[in-house]
């Protein structure tokens, strides 16, 4: 059974091996993240002492650092690791539910439900979803050791400590693991353990204490990132409606995973200032589900346990505490669906192995399961294709939500990176037609106007962007570029400094500030900014070229020659770098080297001055 489960899971998610990175958090976690590039003890120490994008998950970041050092920026390797981890989690789910229920049928059906469900595509296909697999692996591992401890007569101390350690590892992978003590109470309920002082206080106190500590860390990290919204955006009563809606939506998508999206935005208010009708009906749905769970308790605890496990995994992300920009998210179901899978498998089990399981009923049930599994496998493979790249991802979101400004803004960013500036501008305009005060869209349009040399328009957009969102680094950096191009170096210096204060690992802002300092005749002060930019993004050829120019101006000719060489290694087609090195070699009286570099620069189309090659041949400075 485990081998079959693993093979089917791999078949469902095999398309992820052909996916790339996306701009949906992947730059912050993988492609542009400087933390993962330093694999020294000091670098790993920095990982364990740094918040990343409003999260404290150092174990996840350490795993991504391993990926970077194994695969560099080849996305295939990163996706192989994600798929391998998902298979391991699926097998851990099988082991946990087999241990808990004693039924191979229940464990296998629930594990397959978990392993090939389309709602899990986001976690597996998204490089930044790594945290979901890691935290779930240790979370389920801790659940296994807890069941063993609860039933054991020997080695109880070792099993208890193992549970604590696995819980901490899960928390270090993702803060959502703070719900683990609630899952332990659900397991106690299923195992019919007495809920006395010993069970609730002595056994669980270490778990709740650890959960509280990491919960405070998580809220602090989210608050510093600005991911925790003001409660004033929606009243507490409305947030309770969001919670009910989330529960119903997740249950519905467990059975019918349709209309999936990488982003489910908060609802727009109706003309009367309220929420759409579906949110007011959601509490009724929760009451119906609760009634079903209570009625099922007359025949056993399977459904109630599954519901408790499901809810315990979701309680932190039901938007009662407002976090992020989405009312629900596919990735939030990654671990909670273990509970839903257990419920469905427990309901099916009597039809397969119960006293009333006649051959015809058993055959029909197996056929239904096979058809459902085939449908899920097909849907999962199709869903994987959505995550091919940033454009396919946001195309899919916009098909679902055509009036979402963020969708157009994110797609515009991708078009701009591809050099398709006309499409990028059209998307930025679409976003602003929907929300004229959207800071990201203003920043995007302002950047595009800057690239098109429309400095007045760029200045207007970017000044409005920093006014609306003064704590965002990107618009400050773009505004600085506009000021720099207009010769307002004093204003540009302040803008770039502000961007760096807001984002201390902003390589581009350091590079821009260095260029500004050179323009202010403060070349020596520019060198530390060049150094910092290169440390953060060591594969930018222009950074080495411009640092080489700064060293050249300061008389450090060997240093300049070295930087020009590094620039050429990254971009062999740079005629400017070859000619710059030729000039430095000329001053070092290395006329043969200067001749070779200048000849190469000319071959690459760089406008080498007439007569320069002849002078180098003769050794004349």
C-alpha cells in the first residue's frame, strides 16, 4: 500500500518537475534571497535570527539554502525536493492514520485523498510552499510519537521528548504548527483518554507554552512586515462571518475542488455597505456541519475526530485575526485535510469491510473510489500547469477575478521583466482603472514611464505611490531613479537611503545610492554600497562594472581590472567592460592586455576611438 500510494502521488504531481519559479514570493524566498547563499555557520546563524517576509521559519530557509547550493537557480531541483517531501508527508499520513485507526483501508483512502488532492497543488508546485511540507512532516511525525506514547508502557519519556522535539521542528518550519496542542487534544478524544487535570495541565502545558512563545514571534514578524491588517478594515462580526465562510469553503472544496485560485481576495462591499449574501449564509452552513458531526458521534468518534483535527489546523488562518490579503487560501488546507480525508475514509470503510459489505456494494464502492481518484489525479495534473510561470499563474487568477487590481499589477511586472512593456503598461492601466489609489500599480506605471523617458508622468505616479504607501521600499527606489535622471542627486540620495532603511537587503537601492554618491563626487563613500549590493546579488555584471569604474577613479587599478573581469565573466558580450579594462591595463602599462581587450570590445560593437588599437600596438599611452 505505501508503495502504491507513493507512485500515485508522484504520478499526480509529476508535472511540477517542468515548472519554473514565479514572482509570487519566490524572489523573497529563493531567487533573490541573500540569506540562502551563505552556507557558512555564520550564514546559518543569520537564517535562525532573521524574519523573512513576515515569517519566522528558519528550518524552511535552511532547506532552501541547501537547494541553492545543490541546484543554484535551476528550478527543477527545487521542485524535485518539494515533490519528494510531499510524498514523505503522504506516507507519514498513512502511517499515522493506520496507527490511530488500525484500518489499512481508512489509512490508504485518507492518504491518497491527501496525496493527490488538487487543493495541495499550491503547496507542492510553488517553491515558496516548501514550508507547508516541512511543517506537516514534523507535525504528523509528532502525532505518531504522541499516539505511541499514549499507548506505550515502556520508553514513555523518550517518546514524549520526541513529540516535543518534532513539535519544535514543525514550528521552526512554519508558525501554523502552533495548533499542534489542539491536535493532541483531538487525538486524546479519539483514544478516549480521560480529560483530567493530568491530561490537560501536566501533559499539555509544555506544548501550549511553546506554542504561545512561537505564536508571539509569528505575530511580531507579521506585524513588522505589515501583513497584519487593522481590525478596522472589517468589524469583528464580519470577521466571524469570514471564519464561517472559510470553514464551509474548505469543506466544499475538499469534495468538489473547483474554481481554485492562487488568490481569493477579500469581498467587495455591496451597494448597501454590507458583504455578499454568501457570507451571511455561511454560519448556517457551519451549523449544519456541526449538527452532522454531533449526529455521527452516536456511532463512533471518527467523524468528530476528523472535524476536530481539521479545525485545529485551520484556527489560526480563519481571518479572525486579520493576516494577509486573502480571505481563504488553498495552502491553508495542506495539513487540515488529513482530518477531512479521515472522515471520508471512515464513512467509506463500512462499504468495503463492514458486515453489510456485500460483493455488489463493495465493487460499486471500489469503482467509485477509482473514478474519484482518477478525476483528482487529472485535476491535480491540470492544476500544476497553472504554476508554470508568473504569467500563467496570474492569467488564471484574472480569469477567476477579472476585477482584481493586484492580478494586473503582478502580471504587469512579469511582462516588464520579459521586455514586453506595452503589455505591462496596459495591465498597469487596467489596475489603476479599477483602483486609482493602488500603490503597487502606481509604482509599476511610474517605473514604466521612467523607462519610456516620461519623467513628468513617472514623478507624478511615484510621488503618489510613496504618499499612499510610505513604508514600501520599491517606490522610494524608483522615485530616486527619476530624481537621479533629472540631476537631482540630493533628492535621489535621500530616496535611496529611505529605501534601504525600509529594506536592508535591497541590493538595487544600494547600487543606485552608490551611483548617486559618485555623481556627488563622493566616490570613496560609494564603495561600501557597491560592496553591499554585490554581496546581496553577486550575479549582476553591471554592479562589478560600476564598482570597477569607482576603483579606477580612486586609483585602485588592480582592483578595477579584477572587477571588470568579473563583469565580463557574467556578461561576455559587454564591450563596455572590455574597453574599461583596456583603459585600466593601459595605465598599468600592460599594453598587450589593453590591445587584446580593446580589440574584443571593438568586435562586440563598442565604439573604440580611432587610432587606439594602433597606439596599443606601439605601446604608446
